[in-house]
């Protein structure tokens, strides 16, 4: 039988849902990496019968880990790798929000929510005296910046504005998540031939860094560990991961 080319360049879409749930499998976004790693504990029985070497060897898998490279920095993806909870903030009107400040030129006084810049914003002193944009403060997408000779003092201000819908990611306020993954893969070396990878129970770890500033697209590197799925009881079926590859004949 002649040998045929089975070279491999993988790409595709990673879907996820909560482990042991009937939730829909949802696309987690643009990912450039999904790497599986296997750590083992190797023990040997030396050959004492002459000639050296080993009489036997035993290699036991100790860790099955994965690394994902994610470019879609959604609240959900960020929460997965920062042990975070997510608080959803609905759009709506905020009236007379009390904000403390020092009243110093150049000071940023952030609003508690991100303001809708297309809607009116009103800022007054703590005593309800009117303040003028461009004279007392500069309006920004985050709040106001105090200008020179402003009427804003250390007594603070009150702001009325329309808040934008957003998601507040409360980092390190939650717990690690366990997910079931499905990788709908394509082999680019074989004319986008499909393959499937099913990590059955994946526990996400904490990212080693979050490069918020930079000149390149932010790539969120997500560490994870594949745990044994005790729901799998059939003989010969992996408790960790299954990969399906197409057969191809010459």
C-alpha cells in the first residue's frame, strides 16, 4: 500500500459550555492556539542480569494540560482566566451621582459607570451650583477632568448622565470554572479537511499576565487542565479527550 500525505496544520473554532450541563456550546472567539501537554512519571527496573540497560519501564501520566491563545477579550473569556465574577450593568439614567474629588487642576473624576457621550451630561457642585463643560471641566468617556480656575472644590460634585450597558469583571472574586470543549477543526494542510477534538472536562487556571497596554493585539493566554471525566464509564473510551480524524486512502 502506497504512503499518502497526512501532514497537519490545524485551525478552527473552539466551543464551550459548563461541564455536566445541557447549556448550548458557544463559540469562544478567535483563537490561535490550543496545545495539549502530557507530563509523566517514569520509573524503571534496571537490568541486573548483565549488559546494563533496563529490564522494564513504567510511565504513568501525571498531568494533562492545555494552553489556549484567545484574541476575543470578552467578559466571559476574561473571567475564565482571572477567577472572576461578572456583574451586568444595564443602560439607563443616573441622577445626581455623588462623586468625591480634590478639586485640583488636571484631576480625573471618574463616573461610577461609563457614560453615553451621545446623551446630555450635567455636572453640578455639591451645593447644586451649575458647572460648565469647557470652563469648569472637560468631559471624557470616563468622567470629567478638572480645569484651571474651576468652581469644582474638594466638596465634590454630582453628575447626571446616561450609562452605557457594560459588564464589570470582578477579578479574583470568583472561582475556577470547569468546561466541556468541542473543537470544530479544519486541517489546512489537507484542503480544510474536518477533524474534531473533544476535551471532556477542562478546568481553567489563572493567566500569568494580562497585558492591558501594548502595541500588538492583546493575546490572552489561558492555562487549563484536563481532568478525568467520571461520567465516562465505557471500556476503551478516554476520560480526558477524544480526537476524530478522517480516514484517507490512496
